[in-house]
């Protein structure tokens, strides 16, 4: 007897099919465009040069000679792949050096390297949490965090993005759940570009006896005096239990890590299925990540951090001056532990210290307007990312722009003038876009 339902039926007539077809027909689909050059400030994409304002290559190290040599040396010494898991035949000295140096950089007892950043979140959350536990997450957390929570089968309690009173309500409710409680937040949120109020989150976790994990994917290699991330910038490193990160942003490679106490890392090393049952990262990726980390931790690191965040301010301020709705500089709490001397931290006349991360979202609101605006910018030689529903709430469509340390002022200024011209032409045809006061 055959089943009456074809498991593949869901791939036909789904809610996105009609939208995708219409976007392709109008030639405004903003995804899967082909890059044919290295990830530089200006790239070759589909036959034309375009200013890249859609990369997570924050420090611009993917083309750094030292990083490329690290990859090349690893390739020649260890070959193209290790063809086995870390548990069996896939551990090489590069893993051990990288884990030791990550722990030193994060100022933790130990660290563990995964083959991808996505696996790091799956491997940590899927191992440390179980059905009897509760995990509390910010609604803006990265999808890999949600995937890890679902894998764990822990009770999931989300709270509205960066709303501390909602977090406290979830912590209070979790008291009756019966198991352990873990709060998980991004340090820098990948779409909004804002940072989590970690000092207040630490206080709530301590008050309610919950553990705290921070995903520093977009904070590590960007924020703090040594570039260790949001927890460093806000002076709460010793109050955060676990920090997860990736090599695919500032560290110019591919892979992920978790840093924390030795006992937790050792437990993950022998228990995490996402770690134990996947092939080890290719040697070139490890060599590149280790070389990039060493550049960041050298005397060349602080100037790279400074240039990245200076460029973020330049882009944000320039977009606002040209009438776009962009994120405001985020005030830092007046806490003794906050690194007000860190790269990128500014203070206005008599005002609080503020930070702007390299992620500068431009609010558009309407999905179709966002796609049309993306296409106009693309045709004019500027590439940005597009976030549409359901990646953002309904009416929250945005263009996600981001900068690198290696963007020069002329390149950013040219991109800003393209934005200004496109805005004038776009609004004449399609109506006004949200402005700075929105």
C-alpha cells in the first residue's frame, strides 16, 4: 500500500514560489549572484566592477599576504583535506595552536574549533541542553542558534529583541520549568547591527541563576581594544559563560569556535555530535584563520579595528545626510568596565559614549521597493545585501550594508553619491523612502 502523500509535494506551490517567479521575471532577485574575483572592497561580479558593501570581511584580511601564506603553507604541508573527524585522524597541530590562541584572545581557559560557525552553535546547544532544560533566546538571534535550540529539544522561550523586561519575564517563567536555564544572545546582531546590553543581561542571569552564552560572530574581530568582541567592549568577559564565534567574518576563513571553561570545553570535545561526527576543516582554512588571528593580535590589529569602525561611521553618517533611514549610534552604558578607549567608541559634546558597528542597515519597509532599490544600486555598481520578510518582520525590509577596514574614503564617498542619485531617481518613480526620522 502506497502513502497518499508525496513528501516532495511541499516543494510545489509553496508560498515563496510565486514571489520568486515574479522577482526573476522582473530581474530584481537579489540573491545568488556570482562573484568572480576575491572578496575585496571592489569586486568583479557578473561582468562588471561593483563596490562591495555586502561582505562580512570586516578587517579586509581575505587578501592579506600573511593570511594567504598561512593558507598556502597549510595546504602544502597537510594537503587539501584531512578526510576524517577530529576524534580519529583529523587533528593536526594547527587545530591545537588555533584553540590555544583563541582561548588566549578570548581570555578563557579553553576553546574548541568546529568546521563551520553554524556547527559551533549546533554542537554547543545540542549537547549542553536537553528536553528537561530551558533556553531563552533573543528574537533577533542568528538562525544557527535557533537550529541548535530545536536540535536540543529544550523548552524554547524567546523574548522580543533587546527588551530586558521581556527577558526577565522569560527568566521568571523558567523558574518553574524544572531544568537548567541558558540565555543565548548575539553580541552584535547580524541584521540590525546593534549590540546586546550584556551588562544588564549578565545581571539578570546572575539574579535568576541562569547561564549565558554570547554569539560573537559579528563582534569578534570588530569590537573591543583587542577585538575580542562585545563582551570585551562592555567589560563583562568574566560574567559570560560561553562565547561562540566564526572564522568567516573578520578572520577571513571558514570555521567556528566556542570558548569557555576547561570543563565545559572538554565535555563538548568528547560529547558534541556536531564536532565528533563531521570531517575536520580543510588545512588551508585552519592556516588562514590562525594567520588572520595573529595579524589581529599583532601591532597591526588595532589600526585595522580603528579603520573598520571609522568607515562604519563614515558610511552611516553619509547615508543619513543623504536622507536614508539608518541605525543611530548606540549609546554605551556608563559602567566602569566599558572600554571607552576602544577603537570606534566616540563621545559627543557632553553626551554618552557611542558605537557604530560595521553593519549599517538602511530601512526601506516594503519588500518590492527593497528589491527594486537593490537592483538600481547593483546596476549602478554598488552591491548590498537585501533582507526581506520572513528574515525581517513584515514591513521591515532593509538593505544591509557593511564596511571593511580596506575600503578607502574615495570608494565609500563614490558609493554614497551612487546612493544619493539612485534615491532621487527611485523616489521620482516609486514614491518616498523612509527618512532619518523614521
